[in-house]
């Protein structure tokens, strides 16, 4: 695999993780606003899994 292709793959992976984190933060914000404790715990577990 050439260096440019490897960099593109790494950047795509980083962008994907950033999108996942942004989506998760939004979902967590909504769960907190609605007071859904079960969903908050699940989303916090998901956040811990993502790191």
C-alpha cells in the first residue's frame, strides 16, 4: 500500500470516529434533556467503549 493511500485511509478512519463521537454526544445531550436515565447509562457505556 503506498504512503498516500495509507494516509487517506487513516484520515477517513479519524473522520469516522469524530462523526461517531459527535453523534453520540448529541444523543447523550438529548437523553439528558429528557431525563431518560437508562438511555443515558447505555450511551455512557458506548462512549467508554469508543474511548
